[in-house]
């Protein structure tokens, strides 16, 4: 079993673009929906992701915050395309830009489609209390704000957010 320790931030400005050393197109969807998790009927999200030429099934425990159980398994891309057709809610399309900063690799997700206009940065950590040096293009931390989770974005995309949801 893997444990994911990750913090998520809003991105302010384009200062990260020049430092990006890789861009990976991604499309992902969820076999279960946010309502099943919110009601407690299910305890994990089940995601299908096509990431460049690779594909994965990912199961992630439902805890809010920076530490969750995570299981990630490679699958054939044709299987992933078939599974994406079975997903509930919308698909999440994005470009993931990898940016090195202060010894860590930041994943800057630039969302497309119904989530266009939203840009978040995530950084995976070795332990929960690890000190990080935030780049100057990183703004408010949103790790504990469920609306920024990809599962939530599939069900309620950024294009449908109210002004209050978009505000700090």
C-alpha cells in the first residue's frame, strides 16, 4: 500500500511556465461519484487516467487533507479508454507541467474544458511535516478544500462555480 502526502496550492501568475521541464497531457474520470463518498457509502475514489501514452487505475482513500492511502496500477491504454466511457460525472482534462523548485518537483495542473481557467500546483512530500520552500508563483493553500479535488471537479466543474466558490 502506498501513502500519498501531498499539498495543493492555487497558482498566481505564469512564472512557473519558463521553469517547466515536461508537459504531460491527462484525461481522467471516476468510476464512482462524489455523492457516494460524501454520504459515506464508499470510502475511496476510483480513478481512470490516461497520462500521455500510459494509463492507470488509481484508488485513493477519502480522507480530506494531505495524507491518503493510494494504490496506482498501470493498465493498457485501450482498457483505460473503455473505462473512461463508463465513468460518472464529467471527465477532467488537463496539462500537467513538471517544475523543479528547491529540491522538489511541483506538478502544475493547467485545466482544460469545463475546468479551464483553474491552475493548481501540487507537491508530494516524504512526510507530513516536511518544510517546503514555496515558489513565488504559488498562492493560497487549498489542500483541505474539497472543491479543488479532481473528483469534485469532475462532478462540479470550475465553469459552474459561483463567484463565492472562486473567491478565497
